[in-house]
């Protein structure tokens, strides 16, 4: 279990202070996973986005600083050479570890007309390489704050929550990737119409 946040205080601090320390306004995003087959190690990846002059979701849209903590080594080390153009919304930064990869819901802007595109950013815990997975066409242009990346029966899954068009009430969908890494294998497992909304998916 990996816990982070101000509420836990120093007594829960089993990991040394990160090497990247910013005094300016910033947003920190974490990911946690295990590389058991190769190195029998647990790793914590930390992305630090610095605030810019923009507003809304774009206020943390610059290139993040990246560092990794390894349980085996006991130290933080910086990662360079990755130009991550994607952005993460702070309230939606909860990741999931599946198939050796950490996954986050992220967004970027397609060059053609500046259209927002939602997708999944991945981080290979063993090789320490970032990648991406495309979402189903029905989701890719939706609202980012209505999505949650999660695990369903050992498979990567997306929970989508939103308001029904032209009708009173809300809906909840669960999408499952049947073959990991293959975007065409996304399958909508269920669609549930809701009379009232809900605040959190557990």
C-alpha cells in the first residue's frame, strides 16, 4: 500500500523526501507499481507540473519534472529525456496498476483545430518508459472529469459517468479492454441508467 498526502503526517513517511522541491505553485501526480518478475522491486513515479499563466485544466499544461523512487535503492532519481505533452487534471489523477503498467486518465489538444483528446497515459514500471493507450471513440471526445480508470477482473477498465442527453437522470458505463494494449478490444460491459447521481466510484 502506498499512501501520500498532508493528512498522513511525518509519522507515515516511509519514503524519503523527493529531490524535486518546488516553491512555486505546482501539482504533483503519483503512480505506484511493482516489478516483481525482473527485479523484485516496488517503484513510485512522481510527476511535478508547474503552474502557468493559463486557467482551467490548462494551468498545469507544461512539461512535468519526473523522478522515480525505488524500494530496493532507497533513493529518488530524476528521469530525463521524456517530453510528456499530455496534461492531467489534479482531481482525476488517481492511477491504476495493471499488467506491469501504471495508468492515468490524461488529455491533450490535437493540432487540427485545438480539439481536446482524452486518452490513457502509461508508465512501464520495469523499463521506465511512458506510452499511451487510446480510448473507445464513444469516450475520446467526452468530459474528462466523468471518467475513472480502474481494474476489472485483472483487465484494464474505464468507468464513465454522465448525464443522459435530453432526459432527466444520469448514466454509468463500464468499458473493459479484453486484450491489453489493443485499442480495438475495448468492449462496453454495461450501461446503467440512474435516477440520481453519485459522487464517487469505489
